[in-house]
């Protein structure tokens, strides 16, 4: 379900219609009051939020959505008019996930919605990765090599899981650092090397599955 908060009826109906034509379920809401009421009824997968609204404006509503622990993980696309309003939004670290400027083409609009939903898709927690003797049960946070259980730290586990998620793909140290440690991490790419080394040791005979790609980063399952 996608919520579309827009006070201009024609635009609201057009957006809802466009989303529904693309296979989404959508609900048009005319202002912040309607949004808040709708949020008590169901949790949307995405909110499209117009900035200029009667009553509380889109920026205030965004702040409330992001401050509420029930809704803070719902992605929000801000819909802005061109000009000063748009600049204002861009200048703020508002917590919005994307911005789109009116008037926009419907094709582009749908593409942006799909891209955001793809990006925000929760990680698959029910999966088991298997490669040779190695088995990683994501949900149980359990790693086995043959019959032996391997105890990994949280970071080591996430590192292994991310490599397996991207099996066959070379991941740069920067990308690993960003994904496992986060943007804010104040460390060096050497951190990645250190963790890969201990991960390899712990995995014993399966350690060699993690391949060093010189000058780039690491890969698992490059030729398997
Ligand atoms: Ca408006």
C-alpha cells in the first residue's frame, strides 16, 4: 500500500491512478490529518508526501513520521514544486528518502517508486547459503563447516553473508566497509582485511572460498 498525501485533488487522483495502473495499491490522502488517521489503520510500504499542504506542511509531517518508531522505516518521497521550495528541501537533512519535482512524468515517477521500494526491501532472513562444506543459516545466525559449528562475531557474520549475497561479484573494500560498518564508521579499509583474515581462519578449509582480488577487494564463489 502506498499513501499519497496531496491536497490538489487532480494531482492526487492522477498519482493514485498511475500507481494502480502499475499494479500498486494506493490511497490518496488530502492532508496531514488524513495521513495520521490512515497511519493508525495500516502501515504503508511507501509515503509520497507533498510539501505545501493546508495545516501541517509536508516537512513537519515528515519529521513526525521519522520520529515515530512505528513508521520511521517507511520510505518517504517528498513531492515538491520547482524553485525555492525545492531548494529548501534539498538544503535540509530531512530524512526523506527521495525527492521528486512537480511537474513530473509518470514513467519517471513510477521508476523512482520502484527503485526506492527495491532499495528498501528488507533483507531476506529465511535463507540458507550453501557452498561446498559451508552452510550459513541466516535466520539462526548459524554457520557450519561440514559437521562443525563455527562461532563468528556479528561483523564477521555480516561480512560472510554479504559476500554470499553477492556470490561471484567482487566487492571493494569501500563497499564492504560501507555496508557492514556503515557510512559513519570512522575507520580504515584495513579493518576489512583484518576481519577477512580472521573469518578465513575460523572457516578452516572453507576459508579459501573467500578470494582476494588484488587491488580491488574480495569475492566468494568466483569460480564455483
Ligand atoms: Ca500542495
